[in-house]
C-alpha cells in the first residue's frame, strides 16, 4: 500500500500578499525615515492639524512618481542614472548624480545622529560612541549580507512604523476637526510655514527614493531571472507591471498613513499641550506617551518605543540612502553595482556606500543639532527633487526609452503637477527669505 503524501500546507492569503511586496514596501517605509519622523513631528507640534492635508494630497503624486521610477527600472533594466547617461549629456548626468549624492550624504548624517540621540534615551553612552556603533553595524549588514536575505530584513524593519498608528487610536482625538483638516488645505505665506511644508514635500517625495526603487526593480529582475538570455535585456510584461503597481501602491499608502498618523499624534499630544518646537529626541518621544499611559513608567516605555522605531527605521533608511547614491555613481562610471555581489567583485559599489556613510557620520562631529539637522535634510531633499522630477517625467513618457510601457495621460498629469507644486514650494520659500 502506497503511503499517503502529506499535503503541503497552503500559505495564508496574507502571507501570499506579503510575498508580493518588495521594493515598493521598502521604499515607502524608508520614506518615513528618522528625517521624516522628525519633520512630520515638528509639523504637528508647530502647526497642529494645519498641514495634515498634505498627507492625503501628496499620496497620488508620490505614488505616481515612484511608479514611474519603478517602471523605468523594469522596462530598461537600468537604474535612473544609467538611463540618463544613455539618453542625455554628461553635464546632465553629473548634475543628477551630484544632487542625489549630496542630498543623501547629508540625510545619512542626520539619520545617524537621530539614531544615536534616540539610543541615548535608553543607554547612558556617549553620542559619538553610539554613532560609530550604528555606522559600523549598518555597513557590516549592507556589505556582507546578500540581496535575498537583506531585502527580507528590510521588509520586516518596515513594521517599526506601526507605533504611530497604534498611538493614533489610543489617544482621544477630535475626529471632526482632523477629518476636516485632512481634506481642506490650509495655507500661510510665511517662511516658517513654507520651510516646513517644503520639508514635508522633500521627505515624502525624495531623490533617494527615485533611484532606489528603480535600481531595486532591476535587482528583483536579476534575482528572479527575468532577463533575456540572448539580448541580456529585461523580460517585461503587463503582468509584471501590475505586480509592481500593487507593491508600489501598498508601500505608498502604508507610508502616507504613517505620515498622517505622526502629524495627528504630534498635533494632539504636543501642540495641544503647548509644545510647539521639538528640540530633542526626548521631546519627540513624548508624542508616544499616550500609547503606554496605563503602565507605570510610561515615560520610559514611550522612549523605548520611540527609540526602537527610530533605530529600526534608521537601519532601514540609511542603507537605502547610501545604496541609491552608490547605484547612481556606479551607473555613471560603468562600475559593477549590485547588492548580490561580494565586496571583491564590486569594490567601487561598496566603496561609495562606505564613503557616503562615513562622510555622513562625520557631519555629526561638527556640532549640528541632530533633530534640527533632520528637518534641514528634508528641506534640502525638497529642493533637490525638483530638477530630478523634470527628468523622470520626460523619461517615463518617452516613446524611444519606454516603448509601449510609457506614461499614459494620468501618469503624465500627476508627474508634471508634482514637479510644478514642489518647484513652487521651493521658490516661495526662497522668496520669503529674500524679500
């Protein structure tokens, strides 16, 4: 008698959907990096619910921009810098690479400083010692872990964002006011308001996200062997495009819900209590105290949750920042670039990652306040994103580059509106300074 075969357990629907998530989810979560958390917290503390509408209004534009970047990577089999190199002048290429490298290095420095400041809420160690510890840990993880394992680690780190949505539903909220503020734009023509809103735009629609998601789609194609054996080009179909869009849409919705939650929590807990300026990591951690208000030592637990969130998202975001800068540089100079390569096969790629991370680390040694640095980094991203959005809109709509997968009317419209809106915010901010 033939023994019965044990049927393989079916994966739950939830796990099947989670398996479809990848570059889109990681990019969306990395968008709410320590710089994002600081900027959104400052927004809520300073203006209450006044800028809450930005989370809802930016969602379609953020989604369209990242979908275009992912589609460019999938269709061309190249990262953004490699596409620019192939179809534009060297001047444009070097300007693009310089923008993303400078913005990313400053962002890395701000994020490392934030992780160390958050860790100090839990352990009485020197700030510099903690920055060195986090820098070394991130570099070891990024350099000596292969892409398959590393991408899974990044996906799970994305869950650290859930602390703010949890707090959102524990605190008593004026839901009528919040819903109204979420859909009706409020605007003030002042430097403070325009500075923060440029930071909110910059940390939501950031240059590093453009380069990272495009390059990760290329990595995914290689990992899943979706490369033509004859031509070496990518294997693309509308089925793959639809899967990418599911991943991208989920990641961006997850990201913007977290953004909305952070602003609401900071507005309700901090602004409504008279705290309008976040000066330290401890100030920001106070926003999470209601999450643990029924426990003794609620202050410490709030600091613990805040610190774990900041450190988890820093571990997620800093490799994304250094990795996207490295992809851009390596594509510009035809160097091997892949997280699947060992160090000795891609010395240039890992060399740029190490250099960007170490230079970012050194920024913390010149006495810049780590919390303020996060907000300034977000504003810099908002300014740097403007010329890059122009290029992405042009590439995504190009017949020559994208063929049948070029942007259609809705994508084109959303991309150009994003470019104009972010450009207008940056110009208005500078105008209020110069007038």
